[in-house]
C-alpha cells in the first residue's frame, strides 16, 4: 500500500488520498453500494443535497429540519416518468471477498451524523427536463398510557412509532426553470445545488405533518439573504469553502471522492474538482499524488518525472 508524507500538505487534498488506498485488503465479507459504471463517455451523473423543513419558515428561519431519505423521494420528467431514488441495485461479488451493490442512485452521508445527505443519480433519461417531484422524511411520535392491574397498581407505558412522510413539491411556472435540470451526458458530473423543501404557507396542523404545498428554496440564495444564519448551515454544506454555488459544489465533490467506491466516477470528480479549484491540483502534484491523466492538458508531470 502506498504511503505519503503529509508534512505541510494542504488539508484540502487529504480526501484525495483515498485513491491510493486499497479498499480490498480486508478479508471479511462486506456489502456496500457502488455506482454502476457505464460505457466510458456515454452517461453523465446528477447530484444534489436535500433537507426538509417540515415546520416551514418562522421569522425568516427554517424550523423542523429533517434529513431527506431515499424512500418515496422521486424525480420526474415533463413526460410524467418518475424515478424513485431508492434503488437496491444488484449485488455482485468483488475482489477480496467483498460484494458490491451496483446501484443507479446513491445517497452519501448515510452512516454519519451531522453531514449533508446527497443524492447521486445516474442512468437518467436523455434529452428530458427533470425536476425533484417529491421528497420524504421520517419522524417519530411518542404516546403514553396507564393501566391498573387487579391489585390496583398503576403502570405507565410509553411507546414510540417511526413514521415516513412523503411531500409533493410544486413549482411556480415562472420559477420552474430555476430548478429544472437534465442528464449532462458522458464524462460529466452536474451538481445542481443544495435545496430545502418547505411549506409554502403557515403550518396550521398544530405540530402535525403539514398537508399543504411544499416548495424549494436554494440554500445559497437563502443564506445570502439571511447572513446571520450562515453558521447553522455552513459547516454542513460548505465546510471551509465560501457560501456560493462553487463552494457548495467543491464541498460535495470532496465528499463524493471520499465516499463513493467507483474509480470511474472518482476520476471524473477529481477532474472537475481540479477545474473548480486549481490550488487543490497544485497541492496534489506537489504531494506526488497520482492524478487522472485525462485531467491534464499535457502529460501528468508525476508520470514524466517517473520516466526520468
């Protein structure tokens, strides 16, 4: 296994080290999801972050924030075709007694608390405008009741039930183009942004699930309009990057490179990360981390150095 001297290496490229680690050195049998690799250059990938504010907006602040979950979260096309984001894929045996779960949709951050849950989707229909059709979230309710046995002893019982609620998302005709996207085509990862789905009106259900219309707000826009709230979302959706579409995308790409197990998509993500932030590429070259050759206009300087 390769190792690198960290020294004063820029912290931003530490996630790239995953490219030089062997995922297959353990002897135990495990299953983990891996995005299916298409024929090279024939298919693109779309990703976005999504949370649900089931309480809506109160005094300019989102309330009742819940993580979105794959179940009953859908994309749809203008033609009405729906794409459910919960896809178990197919299990395939891999090297080193691993099993890979090849999937069309992958949700990053499922195993970690306090990180954004990104949806990553491949095999999208060609030449069709798509939107987020619905989202879902889970919540719990707790109920307490008492019983009296024949001896007059009173007992209190409490039980908690986990619920999943699916919410339809509607778009103003004049605003729909802001949230529409399409398959970007081969060798391309399109990060369309981070969104908050929230009630359009006031929640009058007295603490229960909102039953009215949900709409989307872009998180970049919301934070720029409410700078006092940046600290609540910045670390989660931007890390140490600026609060902007570019900063949000850089932060996503770093998590994608770290967490996704497909080398095909990793290389494309690194290529885009280097385009967005050349300083990361320079730090990677200085640290002698292998760079996907298709990223560079000329040959990889590390490869050239190795030839000498």
